[in-house]
C-alpha cells in the first residue's frame, strides 16, 4: 500500500519558492510606492498652490492667499503675511518618503503670496521635492512670476 501526500522535502521546496517570490514582489511594490509618493506629493503641492492662486483671483473675502513651505509640509494661509499661529491655516503633510529639499524663491523666504486681481507673485522661483531614500530622484515645481506653475 502506497501513501499519497507530500513529503517534508517537497513542502520545504514549496515554502522556499514562495519566500523567494514574496521577496521579489515586495521589492517591486516598495519601489513602485516610492515612485508614486514623489509624484503624488509634487502634484499635491501644485494643487495647493493652484488653490491659493484661484481663491485670490476669485476674490473670496477680498483676501490674498499664500503657501508656506517647510521640509515636510505646506501650509495654506490667508493674508499677505504668514503667521504660524493663525487658526485658519491649513497644513498638509507630505508623504513620509518625500521631503522639500530646496526652496529657491525670489527675495528668499519660504512663502508664495498671490496678488489680488492678477494672481501674480513676487515670490516666483523653484521648490524641489526629493525621495528621502534616493536623493537623485527629485521633482521641481517652477512658480512663474505670473503665478502659473510647472512640474518637472
């Protein structure tokens, strides 16, 4: 009489193959997630900049709006001057895999404030986001003097 079933060696081989496949799939997933984190964070920052410009152009409350950049976040604020204690500020955190590595705005500083009626800004320049795990992977948001922007 012969028993049907798997031997211990066969089970170990199956487990070894499964482990190798898991490691491969995990690595692909992690790399994909990193790439998406940088792209989505850049798009999110651009959207917040466009929201501030749009609200300024729309004249909501006859106010100006701006964005303050920090290493791990951007803050949407009302007015011509950024105050970190204002309760109406809206801070959006970047993905934990991404950071703002460089802020190069006209006149220095880390705020972009849009002008009423035109949507232009005196604080034009570039903001660079980078992958914390791979400093060579960056995306740059260029803010033009007329208030429009481009992601590269």
